[in-house]
C-alpha cells in the first residue's frame, strides 16, 4: 500500500511538512530581520547605519519570499528617516512583482521616494503608481490622497508658481484627503493653496469651513505653532 496509517498519501504528507517548514522559516527570518533593524535604528547613525541597512537589504535581495510586507515597510521607513530615497526606490524595484510589492503601504513609500528623488520621470511614475492603488475604494485614505496633492504641489512650486493646472490638481487631491477624514495636514495645505489660488476668507465658505475645522483640530494638537510642520 502507498498510503500511511492515517490514510494520507506520502507525497501529500511531505508537502504539508514542507509547507509548515516554510511558514516557520518565514516567521524566524522576519523576527530576526525586525530585531536587527530595531537594534540598528537604536544604536547606529550616519555611515554606520547606512552600512548596516545595506546588509539587511541584502538579506531581502537574496530571497524576498522570506520577508513580509511589514519587514519591507519597516526598512523603507528607516531609509525615509535618513532621507535615503535612492535606497527606497532600489529596494522596491529589486523585489519580485508579487502580492508583497502590491501592498498599499509599499506602493505609498515607493511613490513618496520617487517624488523626493526627483529624477526625470519620477513624479509621473509616482502619480501612476498612486492612481493605480487608489482605484480600490478601501485605499482612498488621507495619506495616499494627500501624497498625490504633495506631488502636484511640488510640481507647482518648482514651476516658479506658473503652472496653474498643477495648483488645481494639488487642491483637488488635498480636498479629497480632507473630505475623507478631516486632518491637519490636508487642511493646512488645502487652505494655503486656496489662498494662493485667489480665494479670500471673507468670501469663501469652503475656506471658512476648513479654518474652523483646523481650529478645532489644532486645539487638540497644541496650537498654531505646529502649522509649519504640516506645510513642509
């Protein structure tokens, strides 16, 4: 008989054992990776931190299947904190085109890094990535909507404030982010760009509503001294 006492064919049992080993391997590698990354962030800085991050990225490059999107996002956030946008882009572009790289958080930080890197075509690529992610309603959250606004705001300011269509696009995206969930970042940028566009507080009901909402939100956050943190 080719069966085992349990009645399950041997090959099927072997497959289950291998699958269980794969799950265990993924879990152990994820724990080791995240612990190593946490220690690097706590104890290192400057060139020493950059070198350690290269080693950690090498682990992902060697076998991306061993790592969850959570591990990838944590490495992206660490690169973001040290403003190594080239490394953020490189990390994502080396990953296989699978479900891990399609996670909204990974796509968000990839688009963020492209916008900050500013090579030719980067911003258009970032917008394409975000537009693709935002096709799904559950992904239409303030962070992603406002990142679209930020990209168009950057394009507008770098045009020496001449490309008004980019200004309008920035307003549209920040407005969406504010409508989905009123928040300080979207509100301050939306209000500021509306003023740049020529709106006046006394005549604009939208501007009045935004300012009143910001007043309430800022009251919880500590006041007007935080304004510049949200515009930058």
